[in-house]
């Protein structure tokens, strides 16, 4: 199956699997985020971490900034979780971040799974 940024998302997922192999499930999200950032660096993949997204409505700032976990190569939004199961609000959050950043591809990754492949969802809009 072909979709936008397939190669890049596979590299990100591979880096996340490497982090998951090292730590396993059960830690807090920030540990996984910092570890994934380091793994992306080791792979030579550019990213930005903890990006503030202003909430502006028709030219007026209307709320606290949203904070995006990672954006990779300026193309793929990555939202990390360490929860039992994804909640529909997690998908909504990722899709909102994708819309605000203009990204066509997003990854929702839950590190609190015995096998990380069971905790990865890819989104394309």
C-alpha cells in the first residue's frame, strides 16, 4: 500500500520500536519522547520537539498554546502516549495538530503495549 511519507513513517516507527525494545511498557510519556528524540538523532532524522501551536481564531489569540510532541522532517506529526488504550480524543488531538501544521501524515504511538506494533496508528488526510 502506498501513502504519503511511507519511507519516513517507517523510519520513525522503526526508531520507536528500538526505544520500546530498550524500555518496554510502563514508563511515563516524557521518557519515551526524549528517548525517541535521541533515536531519531542517531538515525540522522531531523525533528522538532515540544512545538507550541498558537490557538488563533480569525487573527485573535483565543487560548493557551497547544504543545505538539514531535514533528519529523517538517512533514510528519508524531503524538506519543503511554496509556492502556487509545481514546477517541487522542485521534482527534493528532488530527487537529495535523490540520494546524498543514501536515498530511501523522503517527499516534502508544508505548504502553507489550508489542509496539499494536500501539501504532498512521493517519493520512
